C-alpha cells in the first residue's frame, strides 16, 4: 500500500529538493529532464524526487525552466525539450506545458557512450546497457539516464522502435518500474517523427503503455499526441474513455482527466473522423465539460471542436458553437459557456465554411452588415484570417472576392480589403491567391504577380517567390493548360541559354516541383516533356542524382500516360518487360508499387484498350493485389476496373466483379476481397451496362425485385446514378424508363423516380433526358413535359438547357437567335468581339449566374451553328475562337475538325493560350 503523506511532509520534501537543486540551477534543468547532470549520484535527492507528488514535480519543472530561460535567454544552446518542433506542437496541442532545456554540460556527456551510426547500433547499444544494469554495473537511475541519451540520438522512427522493442522483450525491464521521465523521453522523441506515415507508429502506443511507471496527466497528453500521429481512435478511446466492460487506462492509473487531456482527445477525434465522440464531450447526454461541472470548456476546446467540424463537414454544429442561430434567437454554445470568441476562433470558423461550401457565412464575418472583425472593432482580422478567407474563395470559386481582398481594383482606385485592414500581404497570401486563380480560371491574374508590369514578388523586391509560389503557379498552369509558362518557370528554354524563372529567382527545383510540372504536361498533352525528366538524355531525377523520383512522380507519370494514351511507357514504369527480363523503372528506382500505383496503371489500361493487362493484376496467374497478398484491392481498384470494362465492352467481367453470378452460388470478386460496393461502384457498373447493351441489369439495381439502391436501404441512388441510367436509356432507346425516371406520369399522378429518391434534377440530368428523347424519336412528347419543368428552373439552369435545345432547331437557328436577343436571352453580340468568338456561356447568354458555370462552354452543336450565324450575318473574317480549356478539349477539337471539313479553314491551338484556337498564319488580337 502506498504511503500516505501529510501536506506538511510533502512541503518538506519539496523544500529539500528546491534547496538542493538551487545550488546548480542549470544542472537542475538537466536533472529534471532526466539528462546527465552532477546530481545523478545523489541518492538522497533521487529518493526525494520519487516521493514528490505530481503537482510538486511540475512546480519544480516550472521553477527551474523559467529560471533557466530568464538567465540564459540569449544562449544559442537552448532547445525545446518537450517538443523539438514547437510550431507543430502548438498547432496540435496548444495546452501542453513547454519546458526549455539547455544542452547537457559537456563535462558530463563524456561519461556516456554516444550511439554509433551503424544500422544495428540501437539494438546492440540498448542490449549492452540492459546487460550492464543486470550485472549491477549501473543503477536503475544511471541506466535510465543513458537510455535517455541513446533515445536522443535516434534520427529515424525505426531506430526508436528498435530501442522500444529491445526493452519490451526483456522480462526484467518490463517487471521494473521506471522513472516517468524516461517514458516522456520516448514520447517526445516519437513526436519528432511527425512526418512519418501513420502506419509506422502501429503498436508503439501499446508497447509504451506496458512499461511500469507513475503515469501523470502530462503523460496522457503526450500519449494522445502519439495516437494522433498513428490515427488510431481505438487507442485514444482506450486511454481516455474506456468502455462499459473495461476502465480507461487513465482510471487504471488513477489519473483524473483535465481539460487539456479532453482537448487533445478532441484533436484525435478530428483526425480520425470520429466527430460524434468529440461532440459528446460537451453536448452529449453525459458531458464531461460544462458550465455546471468542475471541468469547463475553454477556447482551445472550441478551436479543436472547430477543427473536428471542418474535417467532418459539420457546418451546423460549427455555427451553433460560434454564432448560434439568429433566426431562433438561440445563443451560441460559446456564449452559454462564457467564452468570448477571438480572431483565432473566427478564423477557424472560416475554415469550416471553406470546407462545407458556406462561403457567404465566412464573408459575412468581415464584410457583412454586422461584421465581427473590422478596424473599428476590438477584434481585427489578421493574416491567418486572410489566408482562410482565400481558402474559402478557392473552394467556392469566388475570384472577385479574393481579388478585392488582396489586390483591390486599380481601375477604380479601390484599395484592397487588406490595405483597409492595415495588413501587409506576404508571400503566403500571394501564393494562396494564386490558388484561387488556379481554381477559377484566372491564370493571367496569377502570372501578373510574378511576371507582370508591376510584380508583387521578385528578386529585387522585399517579397520573393518561394517553392510554394512555384507549386501554386504550376497548379494554375495545369488547371488552365498553360504549358509554355510552366516550362519557362521550371525548365526555361532548353533550345537556348534562357534560364528558367526559378533559376532567376534563385529557387532550386525539388522533386515536388518536378512532380507538379509532370501534372502540367499530363493536362496539356506534353508527355515527352514529362518523360524526359526521368528517362531523357539529361534526366533531373535518377538514382545517381541528388533528386530521386518518388511514388508521387510515378503517379503523375501514369496520369500523363493515361491522358496521352502511352501504354508502353506505363508498362515499362510499373511492370517492366517479362519477355525480355527487363525490370521496371520503379524497381530500378527502388520504389515499391502500392495499391494507388496499380490503380493508376489500371486507368492507363482503360484509356488505351489494354483490358487484359489490367485484369491480370487481380485475376491473373500471378496477381499483385489479392486478399492473401500484402497489397489488397480497394474500392478505387474496382472503380478503375469497371471503367476498363466499360471502355472495352467486358460485361461478364464487370458482373463477376460486382454481382457474382446473380444466383448467389458464386460470390462476387468484391465479396471475396472483403470490399462492400457503394453507390459509386453501382453507378460505374450501370455505365458498363450502358456500353454493353445490358439495360435490364442496370435497371434491376434500382427497380428490380431486390434493388441495391433505394430510399429505404442504406445505399441510395444519387444524381450520377441517374445520369448513368439515362445514358443507358439513350443507348438502348428506353424512353418509357427515362420518362418515369425524370418526369413520372401525370396521367396516373405517379411522381418521378428522381422525386421519390429525393434527388433534385440539374442541367446535366435534363440534357441527358433530351438525348434520350432524340434517340427515341419521341422528342415532342418529352419536350412538352420538359418545358413545364424548365419554367420552374433558375436562370442558369434554363440557359444551359436552352443551349442544348437550340441546335435541334438548326433550320431556324438564326431567327431563334435574333428573337432571343430581343427577349433578353442572348447578349447582343452573342459572343462575338471583333474577329473573335468566345464560346463561354457567360459571353453568349444574358443573366448568366456565374456560379461556377461561367467556365463552361456551349455545346459543340451550338458552337458550330453560332459560327455559321456570325460568319453569314456579322463577321466573315473570324480569325480566333475562345473554346476554353475545360471539358476535355471536346469543344476545341470538335471546332478544329468542323472548320476544316466544312470551310477548309485550318485553325490551330494558340501558342500562348491552350483555350483558344486561331486561324493558321494569323495573330489573334
């Protein structure tokens, strides 16, 4: 039974420890952090430390660490002991106490044998230390100190695990109670490897908690940090909550949870998609933090809950937490808890808005009728606010707001919001703005920041572009198909002595930069430029070079292969050539293919008609993915295989994959692989059915005797399901089923299937239905119903459907356009400016919403008729056409073929704008 001491006895021990350690304050810090110090051989001091209460130990930590930091504030040898990466730690656990530890005194480190650098040294070194302890050559305290030094020498997570495994495999070690400072050292060191994959931490929590020690609240916070790195919710629950049958580890250790521990647990919930478990702590039937309970939520609780809301897409809960409900006069939870929101809280709420498509709620915080952050208010927006607002702009496609935030309007001499708020943009802000430009098709605005007449970042300016700037510019190049600019950024001009922009900016390309450039090549059809980076005469990534290709390189190269139909190169990359015993490039680069790589290879096979090569990966003589192998197929594997089945017309294989034999005798491959089909899988299977004439198999999934998707089932059809069913209806000319799906039957008062399934029809569904009507030659009937529905649509939906309907009246197209101009449907110029036609929806139609559909072009059939209309009526000398760069180049390539076949005009892609085609030999205005 543990000895019970009075407060007076505790105070006496504390005063003894304090007085003894004050003789050498700097050594006291090392002693308290279980590092080498002059106090190590003082048995009285050691006994006193063991008798100290946890509270008094913390008081000693705080006293000497504060004293050390104040007396040695200018010393360059100070390091954070409890977290070698303080910025990461503060981001995850802002409540964890920090202590400042100077380097151990060099007079004493010589006593400790430093860990050698050989791969086996940590096992050997640990074993030798344990052996010397067993021979009584070292005391337990000395062993702990030397293990501390050995742990500190780990530069890889695997080395730390080697030490832990060596310790746990020794019975005497596991039967001994160790100083808690040794446990803390293990946990702090594990936290230093936060960039390791989560699975690399598997088992570390269980191993460490098996050691005997006097566990403390601080230990639990550190364990939760480890659990966060491992993304293992069950360990977090085991530590903090336990279950009905087994008490939590904290209860077993006699530790009472505090707010810091619950806050750290909420972070684990956020990272492991366990939102409800986090929310239950404050709003459940039995909350553990509440105004009427001993433990009360604080601002960090709210920050972590908002992180959980962002990860789980729970806008309503975030709004309830921060804003409450103005419509019902419900106060926010923070008000109920007596917590005042600060700028950090509002900035975190903006992140939730960004991730849940609630842009207006975020923007209202700074630009609404009642802003909560403004220059005239106590709370003022800061750089983080701006960064989060830009993230929201990027997610919602709001370029105008992003421009007003960062750049303002020079034409109207309107200062940017950041200027008005007295916040200076930095490189991070401009880089985030570039991301908005990338997502909204505003490439020129992004490029102007570095290469315009008045750049905001340049070598001669205070702000200089960095690697992140380059990454974001490359993303913009990829999204807007600007290969030439991407090449000038990364490679310069290989044909001349023109240096790349990165060279001019003194930024060294790294693997991530080259990987991003490969993505640009994939999206712009410049496969050879991508392949040259790894297999050219002068590769920039190779085993013998400083930069080496990685898994992401391979993924991006496979995307390039898929986009450009290069099966041979993809095969050489992933599989090599079995016939010539040529190893794959990945083997030569010492990169192990994973499931993602094989999935990407299947996509290449699908795009290049190489079905058998894809199928062999899972069903061949030597499969690479199977339940009995280390790599197992997943849902993406199945989706890509279904795409391959659709492209090559392989219904039987698709059926065996998803349904089996249908009679129940033979399980589907997915069942055998332990993969549950979801809505995406069934929707992809419907596409296979559409392409292979198996309509009934598709229809049975939603309307058969045993449907797999229905309102009363766990899986429910969605808009993609409907689109794929309509494609199947069009292919097999099934007007009746299409009508029942979209329109229902007014004669029998039967609502449409879409209504029954709770799906709101959109433009794509209406357009797909129109195609069924045309194929079924029952156009008039379908249109009569459809027009009634269209009258209830918003303007954007109406215009997009109209663009698909108009070409059906091609004989009356010109008069229809003229009438539409009068009625305010079309703009007066109908997309024509000078000698150029712009085929974007918002350049042709009036009243276009611009809610993201502004990047869409008109249908190809409409574009052809519009060209003829302008050539005949308005402008015979059309020299350029803006087709845009979205939509897989269907509009661009279709117009090039049409103009050559019908008019003998040779249009080519513009050299500087892949979204424009120009008449050969003519420079666009």
